């Protein structure tokens, strides 16, 4: 009985185990706060997000936004696709100019009026084509087309010659077959009286 009273007195006197000796609650290590991980960097509110060619994002265009009207964007890139596009546009423009001049009588224009109308159209057409081809979207498209064309594996000379021979041979075989089939059906229909000699 004396021992029980002594234990009770010890507990009342503050001889209970320290809080550090007790096991840590679940989810905590030694009663310490868990480590904090760095939060992702946030964009300042006054800085616009980079935008690409579409609303969903994409590559950021590095085309110069300044410069004069005649400044060529990304000069030197996509050379052959640009030259091919210019050649096609020039051909269409030349045919249209020729059509306007030849049909000047339809518009009640004389020779001088036809020349003036053709010249005005040519200048407006050239400026419009240059403006359209120099837009960032058009420039990026032509450059991407040029890079994709460089990845094409073109047919070798030997493969091209072999494929051409096969096509020509197959064409002659089909022609001979159709000729013989025509002779057979002509003979057959004459034999049964459908066709007369």
C-alpha cells in the first residue's frame, strides 16, 4: 500500500515521462513540421504569356515585329519554298495581266487604257503577294515546308528506271489483252448474228 501511494505521489510531483519520450503521432516525425518544397515560379501579373501560332500555344515566333514594310522576315530561311511560291505567284499574275490586256475591248478600253489597267493590277498584285508572304504565319509555314522537304528520301536513278520499265511493260500487256478481247467478242457477236459483216 505504501508503494502504491509513493507511485501516485511521484506522478503528482511531475515525475511523469517527458513529452519527448512519448512516440510521435502518426504523420509527424519527432513532432517536427514536414519539409516545405519550393513552389513553382509564378509569372508576374504584368508579363504576358508567350503565344504561338494558335490559341493553344506553340513555338514562339522570333520574327522581327519592327522594320519597314519591305523588311524580309527571317531572311535566308526557306529559300527554295519562297522562290517556288514567288514563281507560282508571278506566273498567275502574268497570265492575269495578259488576260486583262487581251480583253480590254470587253471593258471598253483602248490600247493605252489596257496598258494602264494591266500595270495598275500588276503593281497591286505584287504588293499584295509580298505583304501576304511576309506575314509571320506565312513565313513560318514556308520555312517548315522547306525543312520537311529536306527530309524526303528521293528515288534513286536505278529505282526510277526499274519502276518506269515495269509500268511501260504492264501498259503493253494490258493493250495486247484488250486488243485480243476485242477481236474475240467481235467474232463471237458476228457468229451469233448480232453483228453483220
